[in-house]
C-alpha cells in the first residue's frame, strides 16, 4: 500500500512537471513568433540584402520549429 501511494505521488508529480513544461513551451513559442514578426518588419524596413534577409528568416524559422 505504501509503495502504491509512493508511486501515485511520483506519477502525480511527473504529470505536473509535464504540464508545466508544456506551458513553458507554449509561452516560448509565442515569444518566438513575436520576435520573428519584429525581425521581419525590421528587415523589410532596412536596406539588408535580400539573400541575407532570407537566410536570417530561415534560421529564425528553424529555431521556431524546435519549439
């Protein structure tokens, strides 16, 4: 009985950690999207070479995919 209760507590803790981790990922993704939009606007408003801008955009998108 004590082992079952201990395992139940551990499982409950792990579930909470998963929920917390998911929440952090959601927030990180939202911040990444905001940052990507800001950089897009900055690149459009500047005289950065088109190829450089596209390369930078691709790197940002790859980072976003990791989240």
